[in-house]
């Protein structure tokens, strides 16, 4: 048996998207507020350019040397002895641990060689120099 419909009942053929838009606007406002509150620290570097640089860096520790010669491991300022200790511990946990070295282009070549020597001395066999495409 088919259900009888009265003449007063109409089929609703439209969808009200106003509540959905309201939700998206609230989410957008929350995102804008939280993104402005987050303080992202960045070490200013002018990375050298290379025409045949890779597309993506491997998952690795980041070792940065700025123009003044300050060294940072994964964003934390450290001296050479601390960096060596942390890298030795990383090699102990993962023998294939990698390091991505970023150095300011105005830094002396000897400073870069010293950093590479520090990395190799800690037991790291896989390391790369950070460059950008021109």
C-alpha cells in the first residue's frame, strides 16, 4: 500500500547552506588568530645556489651556521662539543642518520670544512649541503 500524501505537504528541493558557511567562517577566524599567535623563529641565511640541486631534502638533522659563525642543531644554538655529542647519540640510535648542513654563503670556506669535519667525526656518513636553485 502506498502512503497517501496530503496537498499541504511539499517536497523540499533546496538545501540551506547558511549554517555550513557560518561554521567555515568561525574556523577561518580561529585559524587566523592562532597563526598570528604562533611565533616562528628563523635563522636568517643566504644559502648558495646550485643548478643541479635535488628537489627535496632527506629526513635528517639540520645543522646551520650563520654569518657570525654561530652553530645551530635543529634550531637550538649549541657549541661544537654539544653538537658532536648529540650527533653521536643519533648515530647510536640510527646508524644511517643523516645531517643537512646549511651555511651562509658569506662564511669562510674553512668554517664549512670544520663543520663537515665535526659531522664526520661524530660518525655521520651521510650528509648534504643545503643549496637553492638559481
